[in-house]
C-alpha cells in the first residue's frame, strides 16, 4: 500500500515525558515530508498550542486541533471550524457550576475559565498545559456563567477538570442525557472535553483527507490515547505508541516504541524508507 498522509497525535506521541520534541522525531518528519507525504497533527490541544509544535517541526500544512473542531494552518487559513453555540455554552456552564470543577472555554484566540475550586494543587496546574504559548490569553473569573451573560462565547471546545472521579462520571451521564447536540469525550477519570455534535479526531482527519483528495486507506495514524482509537481503526495503517494503553494497542495494526524511545522516528524509518517518493510514483503512473 502507498501512504500519502501521516497524522500524528502530539502529547504522548511526538512529545516526550520531559515535554520536549526529540531531534530524531524532527528529522523523521523532515525525511517523510521530503518523500512527498503530507504530515499533519491531530490533537486535543488548542490551535495556538498545536501551532507551536508544528512550527518546531517546520510544518506549514493544515493541522487538526480542538479534537477535530478546528482545522487551520500557520497562516490563519481556516479550512473547517465547528463551535458550540453561545446559548448551549451558557447552559452547559450553568449545569457544571453545580460541581466542584474547573471549567475552561477553549477558543482559538483565548481561554476563559472559572477560578480554581480544586483542592489538589497538582490537578489545578494541569488545566493549562505547558504547550500554551505565552501570547495565548488566559482569563480567570469568579462566576463564569455571569460573565457569559454579559459577553457570550462560542468556542470549539469546553474542558472540565473535576476534584472527584464520581463527579466526573455523574456529570458525563447527565450531560449525555441533557444535551444531544454535543459529543462528550472522557479523557481520564477527572477530565471531560465537550465538543459540538459529530466532532471528533477521526471526522476532522477525514475532512482534511477529503480536501486533499486522499483516501482513508492511504493514511497512517500514530497515537497513544484512547481518543485516537477511532482514527487508528479506520485508516490504512494504525500505529499505537509503546506507552499507549493495552486497549489501543489491540486496535492497532502495528505497535512502535514509546515516546521516550523515539517511537515516531522508529516507525517512520521502518515503513516509509521502503516507499518511493510520491512525485516519482506519479511520474511512473503508479498513482495519480
């Protein structure tokens, strides 16, 4: 099979445990791009945060961010965006304010959150990951719903961080029943991500692939999280990182090394070195 698109998760896949990109990963991405493979990022990160990684990898391509709700490039050319409506955002926030949790509205230009009510300091610090650029505006307010009455927000995604596991499960159960127009992703025992209906990483990736004229069988996905599972199962070659949970590894076609062992670079060298450059394959009329 000839592969034309390589899609990569960021955290736990490209990024090592120390928060850095390895030299080997950067070289592997450069190598595969030289072969004419379209490389994209598919991530739950915000657009500014993902752009920071794309810049480090010298990627000028469209990237899929906010769990698939926003597809854009480094030149602010937006290919696709899907937002929660202002009214729906307000209703969800009002419901969540009944729990001990941190609510973060993640826009592509800013984030707006209630001041932390979490008792665990380490948990509270995870609300804003280290990938957010310094120029990305973070605003904290006392009562988020009151601010939304005065200044409504329509964001691609809401992130929610809970103090207790039971609250997270209870909130997800009720949200699923109350709001049919949203997709709720449970990231871990204490974190939910709330997205517009139909938004997920797979749909975002397939939207980009269709725009590029690339069939899903011509796509390689490398990921490490359960929210990568649909992509890994749906494409031509689904690859799980060595640090991925067992459920994801069972769904994958291939398992590479961990993120701390340059798993992306290892996979690229093993598979793409055997594939001729895309331009050569076109000249030989092997592909169009």
